[in-house]
């Protein structure tokens, strides 16, 4: 099991409800979404053509890519539309402390999840 | 020919006359009405109060109908006396009219309970169009209204006043609402729904006094409470108007007593409607009037035979979002109650069954099965086999089942009295395929509209080429057609996307419905809605067009394609400064700067110093022009100025889909105006205004809307069409689909040929929207959110 590194990213109110914002941390660009009751973080690249997911419209717990309307789950990283697409994106565990969104950066090994949702993607 | 005098120009009297006219003419007919309006649908007054219908929309028989049928109509005359010996009636204008046969259709009046101060200004009944007009004049934002009476009428009045902006309290004498139609549980559910709408409900209180000097200032209740009120509506029930019958010496109990042939105790006097009492029952609903009218028409014309045996009492509350239905005898005495309730959903259903037959039904929160129950009630169907499925249809029920179960003689439309059989005949014999054709042919579903779903289902099941003429639902998140949604948002005064999703949808929304709802709200409230950027596509969040690489393109507004050296210099400088990858002249006579980073957008806009060209949105794009009379040797109209002016009038506004326009100075059409959404085509001495053209994925020549002489008239025609499309176009429906869907004739009729008031309304709403519209690029200086354009700057980084 690889220990995650928690990084303080931004004040909660920097992300309006039901919107996403991009954040570059190290060599990664994340898209962090405010779902009202929690924040979810994923890689900011649609598995289709690399569209900026942070600019998508939130539909429930998924986001719709602004380029070609692929729908990606923010909880699991799986592509929900088109159906039967095996591609997915990486998700990151988040928590909120003192009004700040904190994201766990390093990948946890598959099967070793303690927090956050199941991630079917392997590291890239 | 004998003389028939009808006292009362309401639904009952006129419906009966309509039936009488179906027989060989044997009467010279005069109708007296004390209201000044022709016969209208009283049951739709609540829709007028709620602003869903205009007063004229509820007219049932226009003046031409009376003329065509040779009926003398005396409006504004109240008959005060009857002399049954001499066979005359006397009006309050002093006129004396002789009759051979007299028909009393005097209806009923609002019951005024013993409350002190009912004579004060600001106290109203809610019975007539006049009452409704007065209420509409007084109602408005912030006005405090108290409705005395929590029956059907009181609740509809309360909702109407609330839609008009009033703060409304309903005071009801009984312990639960609508106690004549609902059991206490049903009343409880209903009260919850009214409270959810924001209407305060006080139960079990008696109003003692209307307080105030000359004008109502409040009402005092028996428990000592005093409620502030600028407006008091008394809806405490109705009383049959029997004064004339008394004077004529007729047998009268609560109402004028009639037998099964609809005869009174005087062989030359008949009575119908809310003023009569039949087998001990006085009806206050519409369906009985029509049934009575048919019987009475036979009796009165000497074709005695048909009998009236009473009508099953059924009532529906006409408040959108508050579904209430009640029919028959729902008391549990000697009956087996069958119930279902779910407090979270706000659904309550109760059926009462006696000897295996349905005898009563109450539905609150979900009335979709009401027709099935009405049919069981009417036919006395044996329910033994269906006992397990009384409240829910059997799993995977066949869609046509309810229809199939209905008897041919079953009434589908209770307001107009149309049976299933009549509809099937219309479908087979008149070639009816759509709901609007059905309405035209049979008048079914033109009353309260509650049978629309059933009519639709019948058409679907029976019509060989059924066409859905209401558009498909917007999406699964809010399963309503866009027409429907516009109506809901307007009448329910909804102003934010999330509110709509929470109340009428799944609470979540998606990329399909959110932008559509955003557009509708902006259009309906002329920009005065709660803008929610999370419901907008990225282009409308940052006012630029997202490219395949996630960068953006920037198109400044160059009205009519006319620019200046100075603007061009600024564009060139900005393109270099921000390392724009491509500078492109577009097909719309504009310049596109491609490859701008999101965070640079506010800066490049500031450097450009030009307004947004809206090239990224469903909104006003541009007007393409030719050089017209200024330089062209063929030009006959100043198309450049006209085009620039048109662009100025429409710019910054949003539309169902993009709107591209053109203006040309002669029929050579160099700027291709005839394939634009709106085109001005200059001719010698006139302009043609054309609409619905396309040169996109389909190519379509625009239709001629109108030919006018002046530029101003052309611009105004364009404005009328533009606003009409904004209000009636479905989101993502281009004008070329819109015009085809409606037909250019209808578009003309509703815009350039519409009555003055309608045209003015369109122009007013356009002006209102325009007054609020802003150049979106100003948000570069004043962002709606501090991270609108910039990525997050992480507080800490990975070491």
C-alpha cells in the first residue's frame, strides 16, 4: 500500500456549487468539483480527446465533457456515456478542513482503498 | 312561433339553448344576462386570475353565435320580477317582456356569511369575470390577501392571487380543506401542498369582522387573531338564486324543484343549472348542466322522453402541481375503504367499494388514474377480478388497457360532454389524427383540459396516423414538453434552474435540460431571473467558444461587417500580444481570433475595446450586409445602415438557437439575406422581411413575412418575429425548423398581423429584455465569480 500525500488546494468558495475548476499540482492537472455537499477531484482530461472536464456541466455525480459530451463519473472515474466504454480517468480522494479542499495526491494501490471511491484505472 | 325567454346568460342557460337549437326551430329566443359579457366558461375564471388565460380566451359563445342563431341578447339587464299569470318578466331597466315559455337559468350567488364589514372597499366575491377583473386590478406584488373559505373556489382564488404576487392566507371554518370533496386525511395532504406553495392555511377559524375604516385593512378571527389584509375574498360557498322562482310561485326548497323531465311546478316555466334542485341535490359543477340541458331541450321542444336521473358528483382542483380529484360517495359507512398514502411523496388515495363496485374516490397528489375511476363509478363495473389492482394497474400493463376498458358511451370530456364513441367516430370519419384536430372537430378537451391525457391516449390507440403535436419531453430530468415547461415556469413564477429541477424534475439536471431551462428563464423574465452559471455551457460561462484543445476563440462584434482602421489595428495588436494562433475572416463578415487561453480572455477583451460578438452562444450572432446605396450602383435601399441598426437592436440577447441575419440593398442578394434566420431584402420603394432561411446543415429559402415601405416598419416586423421566436421556439430549434413547425401563416397571424395589443406586448417584452441585456465581455472587468476565468492557485504544492 502506498501512503497518499494530502495537499491543501484551495478555499471551498473558490469553486461555485455545481461547477468545476482546474488546479495544477506537480505534473498533474486536476479538475475539482463542488457538488454542494462534497468536493470530488479527477484528472482534468476527458479519456476521449482530452477535453477539459473542469469546464463541463455537472449532471448529478457525473460531468459532461464540453467537447463531445462524454459523460464521466466523478465518483468512480468511469465513462458513463458512450455506454460500454472501458476508458476511465483517475479520481482523487478529497476532504474539507477549515474551509479548505484537501486532495490526496499519490495513487493508492488498487484494492487498498481506505477512503474515496473505487478507482478502476491503473496509474499512467 | 312561440316566445322563449331565457333568464341567465351563463353556461347552463346557453348550453340548454344550444341543445334546443338542435331541434326544429319552434321558438323565438331572447336571453337576458345581468353580466355584460357574452357566455364564458365560469370554471376557467381561476385560470384567468392566475394569468394563464386572458378574459377573451374563456368566451364560449361569441356575439356572432347569437346573431347567427337569431337570438336576441340583452346584456346588463337583471330580471327582477316574474308575473306567472300574465306571463311577463320585468327587467331592472323597466322593460317588460312577454313569454310563452320561460327558462330560469339564474345560477347561484356567492354566499356571504355573517361577517361584519363585508361592505368595505377591498372585499370581493369570486364568481364573475367582473369580480376577477377587479381582483386582478388590486392584486400584485406584496399585496396581502385573505381568502375566506377553503373550498374548491377559495383555494383556486388563493393560488391565482398568489401567482399575481400576493401574500395569501386562507381562513377556513372547518377543520380540513375541501371537506365537501375530501375526507380529513385528504384535506390534510392538500393543506400540506398549499403550504408548500407558500399559501398560509388557517383551519377551524371563523372570521368575525373585516376591520378597517372604509377600506379593508384586515380580518379578525374568533380566536382573537387579526390578519392584515389589503384584499379580502369571500369564497364561502354558493346559494342558488331562487328569488324569481319564489315570485313566480314555483315549488322551491334549497333550489327550484325539478323532476326527471326537468319540469318545475309551472308547465310554462323551466329551470336548469345551479339554481335547480333535482332529487334533493343542487349541483355546483359543470357536467350536470350539460346533461340537464339535453333533457330539458327535449322536454321544452315537445319531444318529451329523455329523463335526467342525476349526475355523479366529481370535482378536480385546477391548481398546477396540486392534483386533487374527488368523486362519488367516499364516506366509509357501509363501504370498504382501500387506501394508499406516502407522506414523502405527498400522495394520498382512497377508494370506497361497496358490493364489489366502486362508489367513491379521493386522489391527492396523483390524479393520473381519475378517468379509470370515473369510468368504474359511471358504469358500476364489477371489480371482483381487479381487486388486487385497484390502486395500481397490474404490472407491465398494456398502455391501451385503460382505453380498452372504457365503455363506448363513457364520457371522456365532462366539460363539453364528449363520449369515447364520439371521439372514435371523429377519428374514423373526419380523419382526425392530432389533438388539435380533435379539439376543433369535437371540442373535447377545450374546457378545463383535464381530459387531455385521455384524449391523447385515445388518439394514440385508435388514430391510424397519430401525431404527437405537443413536442417531446425536454429530457428525462424534467419530463415535460418545452411548451409545458414555459407555462409552468411562468405560472409558477420559478426563477432559478435548480428550483425547477427540485420541484418538477429529478433535482439533478444534465447538460441537456440545464442550458434549456436557463434560456427559458432568461427569456420569460426578460433577464430578471436568478442566473446560475453552473447550468450554462462553458461558452456561456466565459463568453468565448471552446476549441478542440480547450483553448478559446474570440470574435468581437463588428456590426454589419463594417469596421475601422483603428479597430483593425487593435485586433492586430491583440492577436500578436496573446499569441493568437490564427486570425480568420469568418463567413459572417467578422474576424475570429483562435487559440486564446481562458485566463487571457478578460485581458484580450479589454485590449480590443469592442463588445462581444456572441459567436459562442445560442443568441444574436450578426447581420451580414452589402454596401447598399452608399457605394453600390445597383443598391436601392440603405441596407448597411438598416443592418447595423438591426444588429444594435438585437445584440446581447439570447435566443432558442443562434440567429444569423442579413440585410441586402437589392434583390441581387449579395449578403445572402434570403438564407438567413431573418433577412431584410431591399427593393425599389419597399423592404421584404424574410424569415426562417437556412444555409447550414440544410438549405432553405426564407419565407416572406411581410413587405413594408419604410426601414422602421421593416425593423419592427423583424422585432416582432424575433421576440415571437424567442418566446415560442423550443431550445435548440433554429428559425427554419420553427417556421416550418408553425407554418408561416400562423407566424404572420401571431406577429405582423396580430392585434395591436399582441404586437405591443411582443415589443414591450423585447424592450424589457433589451434594457437588461449587457455586453457579456464586461464580465472581464467584473467577473461573476473570482475564479470565473482563472485556474485555482494551489495553496501548497508537492514538495
